[in-house]
C-alpha cells in the first residue's frame, strides 16, 4: 500500500462505518488508515511459546515459562514483607515475587513440581524477576486451550463502552493488512537497512502488530523507533541548514567603538572562559550573512545577561536596535534595572515597556522607537503589540522562551521585512537528550562555569527532628550579618491549606526569632502587589533578616547578602523548582547554604530528588535526572510537547537510538543535502510525504 492510499479516511475501512470512525477519531486521534497502522500495541500477551530462563530479553513483553519452585523465603522491606521464590529450569534461575496474598501462596505452592508461569519480567539486581505471576500446574495447563501472541492496544473507557474492544481494534488492523496484502512502501534507503541491519518496513509493521516471536518483535520495535527519530532529526537538521542558506540576516561586520569601549571601561568583572566562548559563537553568527537562531543556556547566576548585553552592543555598533522580551513583569523589571546599571555612562538609550507602563509614558517610547532614537527596548508581551514599531530591529532576545506561545514569538520575528537575529535564553537547563529533539534546529551555546569568586552552594537534607539545630545555624548566620530565605510549598488546589502551613511556619519562626532582635518579612500569593513589593524591598535593603515566603520568590529577587535558603516540605517540590530556588542564594562572595527540610516518610522518587540536590549543583545533571523521573512532556510544559507526541519511540529510554538517528541524518544531509542521489530517493519521497501530512514540527521555534 503506498503512502497516498494510507491517507484514506478510516470510515472507509471494512468494519468501521461512521459511528466507529467518530469514536476512533475523538478517543485515539485516528483519522486515516495510516493513523490506525501507527497505533502500536502497548504490550503483548504471548502464550504461543515457552521461554527458557536463559533466553529472556529485556523487552517488556509478557512471557510464559515452564519450571519448578525450589525455594521460598520472606524478605523484610521498609513497608511490610515480600515473598520471594527461586524458580528454575535447565538454563537458569529467576525470582517470583509477591507483595500481597502471601499466606495463601505459601500454603498452596507445591515445591519441586512443574508449573507454567506467565507475566511480565523485570530486570532487577542482575537477574530477571516476575511479580505476581499467573501460575498453573503443567499437567492442568496441558489439558487447556492454546492461544497465540496477542497485541494489547491503548484503550479508553469510552471505547470500551462503545464496544470497540482490543479484539475489535486488532481485527481492524488485520483488515488493513488484508487490503494491502501486507505490502507497504519502504521508507529507508538500502544503505541504512544494510548498515544498521534493519528489518524492511512491511516486515516491521507486521511484527509490531502480530509478532511471530520475541526476537522479531524487538527488531521491529528498533526499526520503527529508529525511523521515527531519524525523520525528526532530518527535519530539524534540514531546517537549520536551510535557515542558514536561505534566511539572510543582517550582517553585523563591525565590532565597533561602543562594544570595545564597554569591554574596556564598563565591564564590572572579568568574563569567564565560557562567556568569552559564547560571545565568540554569537559574533560568528552575526557576521555570517545568515540569520542567527541560537539557544543560550546557562544555570541561574551563570552570567547570561552580560552576554545578552554584549550581543545588543554589536547590533547598536552596526546601526540597529535590539529588544529583550521576558515572560513576567518581575523578570522584565529585573533585566531593565540590571542592564541600565551596566550601560550607565555609555550614552546608550534603553527603555522598559510592560503592561504596567502608563499610557502617557508609552507615547514617547513608541515615537523614539520609530525614529531610531531608542536603541534598546526591554519588556514583556507588551513588545508584541502592533503599536510597537521599530525603525530597524536587528536583534531580538527572548528570555525563558518556553513560556511564550509560538504565535507570540512569530509576531516578534515579523517586526521587520528582514527577520532580526534571534537569541533565546533559558536558565532551565535542557537535558542534552531533549535539546537534540526540541531545539535540534537551533544552534546551542552553553555557559557551563560560574563567575569567579562564586563558591558552590552547600546543600544538605535535614529531617524535622533536627529543626532546633537548624534554627541555631540560622542564628549564627544572622550574627555574621547574613540574611535567610524560608520557603513553603504552594499546592494550587488548596490555597487555604497552603496559607495555614505558611502562617503556622511564620508563627513558630516569630517565636524563635522574636522582635526587636530579629525582623521578619512575609510574602505570599494572597497579598496585594504593593504589599509584596514593600516586603521584598525591606528584605533587599537588609531591614529584615528573614524572608518567609511561598514560591513567589522563585523568579526575580537578587539579594547578594542572602546566604541561606531553607526549603520546607522539600519533598513536595519538583527537582527543577528546588534547583531554581537554590539559585536565589550564592549570589555574593560568602559561602551559601541550602537546607532541604522534610518529614521522615519519603517516597523513593522524593529520596532520589533530595539525593540529587545534595550530590550536585550542576543544572544539566539535575535536568537529566528530572527527565528520567518525570518524562519529557512534563518538563517542557504541555504546549511544548508537540514533537514528543511520538508514536513508538521514547526520548528518554531510546536515547541511544536517538543519537544513532541524529548521526545518520547528519551524515546523509552533509553528503547529499537535497537528497538527489539515486540511492536516497526513497528517503526523499518518505520525507516529502511526512512534511505533507504531518505538521508536528511547526511548533519548534
């Protein structure tokens, strides 16, 4: 079946009809034959084959094994006990595990008697184990009925209610194979199939839906995962190459007096090696005749702002304007204050435009922008309004871009006939795995060292029972003239509860740190903005020593004198949030501390998060762990997960396949960028079909 006939609406497949078609569309997003063919099973029930323990693969399929239980033992664990059996055949040994119903199992199990067991195998501590297996004595099993390996498809309650069972979906998929005689157009070149020993397309599709055995299933999964990731990478790399050839950018060939003068006389500190390297990469882009499209990532406090300023000065040296767009007013204000201070005495004009700027103040900003008198504009979404017209915008910088929608960003690109150079900044370190997929079409620069004189923050985990010692530590720090943050979690669903937690905490702190010796600020979501600002201001000026707050302080405040961050109920925070909060201290030259306070009961995942925080300050390492714990969709926020809506591959688990796919896509495009060589025509055809029928890439910046 070729790609065009696979685009036939699903309503025309024998056995579907209008009602079923509507349910399949609304519940599973299946509109065409192709969509149904790409609805891959979640798992498989294999009762055709009896595996030997020595043949087991780590493939997440259910398997059936004949063997004997030779030993039973009870193992104590933190919560309750588990029953563990040693199960053997003539090729090896594995474990069977029960967490429930142990008494019944103990009383009814026959040792050294042949059983048939069935279930999903896990690989744990160097051996296979099967939790809660289905078990049947071999002699009973031999008298029963035999069933083949069955695919289990994704389902929903509505599908079940409408009678579209797993069997029905399986039958419909079979119908596509009948109508196509099981022949599907190949989508990868002979060379790739040979080099990577991949199964052909038709064979892969057959074995993913109706696998003949475990080995063919594993090969089909590999082939289809590789293909999916390969075409995503092709699209991203091609987009980047095309961008560089086609989208001409302004050529900033001058490194002029403004840049040089600032570097010599106004730079408040020596740049780190990483900052110099990144500025060099940006200069290379700006002078290349192509539009820059670069992602700049660096941890909290790594000095991205100074890099942004230097890039803006290059634009101004070449007679252009620059703008910086931030997602919140707090951040935009902070950028404006910081950048204005840096540019003091340089004669460069810089203004702030946010929703709060009064109408009367906006008019002169608009006029100066259009006349070219205003060189740098910093602001929020307010920059996107139609009234905001630049004389010649040469560089647009977007901070924390994942918090802007696609449409918002593209409005910024279209403020000029020729699009401005784009620099995207983020302090949320993006794991390398995700960067390859989400930002594969951007060039990535990373600031991976902290400015000199910054000491790494010491992080410790303490239980509530250590609270008195922690309070003593706070007193000692305050005596040294330092300031302290104490942060409480915020769970949106229950503001009343949060408020109570915060107030209880505040009262106990006020008892231990009484007036007049100690002054405490409090900031939470239910306060009026003016009151919040007043309290923040007192803390910034050093009038209060302790700031008790909910997570509102996550973004924004920069208080070099604050050296201790205490995070209450730290187990209720996500990793990236803990890391962002920790970044609020350690801004001065003093040793800073982050103390994670928790109760004694912690889930395994919470323990992993806390251990990661104590073990490393590296945002990228933290992001990798976070990605493994939470999965890709959560990390980028749902609106970003367009490309993560993958049919079969998993960006985290299939990281190795992703790297292989990116490598082969890169080699292919370097060698034959327009895919014109005869051996690449298959890929060219498959690629053009994908671009035609799937617009899942367009969300990428």
